[in-house]
């Protein structure tokens, strides 16, 4: 019975570890590149707005 309980805990810990690894890998491969692209687009938008406003100063 002692080995059975130990096996249950090890199996549960392994399952949680694998799930955490999958979520981390998904975040790194899908979510982070999208956020970086959005940040780059926002920066370009801010630059364009500054250029547009500075071009019409009198």
C-alpha cells in the first residue's frame, strides 16, 4: 500500500509538471510572438503620429 500511495503522488506530480511544460511551451511559441508583434505595431503607430504632428508645425 505504501508503494501505491507513493506512485499516486509521483504520477500526479509528473502530470502537473507535463501540463505546466505544455502551457509554457504554448506561451513561448504562440502568445509571446503575437504580443511582440502588437508592441512593434504600436511603436510604429506612435512614430507615425509623432511624424505627422511634427511635419505640420508652424
